[in-house]
C-alpha cells in the first residue's frame, strides 16, 4: 500500500519544485558526477553459492536533511548479474539479470542518486519499509493497555502508512560488509515516529550465483512494540526502461499458494473478512496475464484502482519459506519467484504512479501508472486493530523478530 509521492513535492507548470530549499535538480544535486564512475572493490569471497561474489562501493550523493553521504554497494555474482543497494533506506536501487538472449536487463525502477529517494520518492521504490508496512487505521494502536498515536499520513489524515513520512526507507542505515553480502543496521529511538521502544533493526542482503536475492530481517527492542518490515521494489521484467503506462500488462502472474485475500473497506483497510479468490479477478492460482484481469468489474479493484490487495498465504507456519508469486515476462524470458515466511503479501500494480510531481527515473523518463508491480510480504494490514487477524506484528522485549524474503530470478530460453 504505497504513498506514491512526497506531499511536500508540488508541481509548478510541469516543472518539479520542492518546498525544501537548496534542491535544484533531481539528478544532479550535491554530488560530483565523477564520483559515480569511480568504484572501490572492497570484498571478494569464495566458496559454494557465493564463490566469486564481488562487492563494490561508491558514493551515492549527499542526504539533504542530515548532510551525510549515502553509499551504494553493488553485489555482482560470477554470472555477471548484480544488485545495487543504497545505505539510504537500505534500498534496492537496481537488479540486473541476463535475459533469454544473455543481455543484462535492469528489472527494477529507481534513481541514479540519493536525492530523489529523499525528496520525491516514488512509492518508496526499493526501500526497506518500517517500522510497520502498510496501513494502521486512525494511526492508532494499543499495546499493554497503552495507546499510541502515530502520524496520519495517508487517506486525507485517516490512516498511518508505511512507517509515516519519515519511516525506515528515509533513514541512512549503517552498512557492514559480510563475506557473502551486506548487512544494514538502523537504531530507532523510543517514540521515534510515535512507535515505542529503542529498536535495533537489521536487513541482510545476500546474492547467490543462482541469481537468488535473499533478504533477512531481524529486530530487537527494549519495550514491546510493533514491527512489520518488508521491501517495496517496483519490478518490470521487460526492463525498467519500459516506463510507459500499462507496460506490465503482458506479464504473466501466478500466485500459487493464495486461495484467499483480505477484503478492504473504502479506504483500503481490511474489514477482517477473509474472501476466497474463487470466481474473482484475484484468483491467480493458475497463470494469468495482468492486462486480461486488471480492469475486471470488482468493488475491490475499484478501491485500489487496480490490484492493491493483501493476499493470505496457504499453509503458513511462520517458519517455512513458501513460494507466493511467480511472474514471467514473455518478452525477455525473465522469471521472478518470490518466497517468504511471512503470512501475507501485498500484490500491487503501481496504480498510483505517474504523478506530475514525480522526478524522472534512472532511464530519463517518469514512471507511469501500471508500469511495474510489487510483491510485498507482510503481516496483514492493520492486524493490531483487527480481532479476526491472529498475528498482530507485536515484538516483545527480549524477543527477536526474524523473517525472510527471497527474490529468485531465472530465464526461459
């Protein structure tokens, strides 16, 4: 459930301006262009799935709010596939995968430097979402008989969404180079953004030689709190340069282990009712082309302006990695499989992109409506306030939050 552009960004006769001073350009602000051409090789590992993995580091621009320097790490496996990761937001900025002809294709939307991620983020592109992904009704929840009020940054002040306007994806995380990937750490202070507890949050990215990207989340707290982290990458398996409206319509989607979804009210808050997908446009248990079903008659599709629904995962046990999505591009032959041990996921068809306040993407054009899709594993939205949902996303003092997402890439020849 995205917030598709920064409310501080306002259009002015087709030109992008911001209320924050000193921002002159989305692509060339407060960094030296040649800093992006000089890379520093910092690690090379051997052994098993990670043999030959190369990790490079370079500057990614200056963060306006703090003056800190964002860093970009590139994990390149022995096949030449790579993942770019920014310290700002512990964000995936690029995933490059060989297509059926061996050509390397960037399959993720994003930007060339940190400034647009900070000042005009397109739906939190690629970011680590937290402390709590998706919506909390009225921005309010109660733990241990104490009620907490959060910023209401969505739905005209009716809901809190994706950690608020200063969530985890807008923080500069501390990186640590591992033998097989990168670990990012962010220490949230008690009552920061209204959430209780001093929380140490970690995200580990590992990219193996079978072109599988493993994302491991962990967190600990000194006070009972809410945690529900996810990743918000926007994918276009035809290539992220395909920015035009409806450019994912030919993608073939299978959601093999979801026989139900959570029904939404008029502002996309789950009502608590679980609906069987049988006979609805949400039934992707067998492969379907997005364009064939996205404009079907459905009140739920109207609420989301397309697919923007939390799916329930069959046979979920909190431990087993379950395959939840398989998306294919007939054009490039690139397949994406998503697995997780979380109970649900948001399937989103980027229905709210294309705002005039958005900056140009890394391919020089604006990302338009339905030019990508997201698969965001999560606890059910607003679970803390919904009696029908068993798991609330509460992390207790002394316990450790630990969940995982795997993006697996393969290619049809």
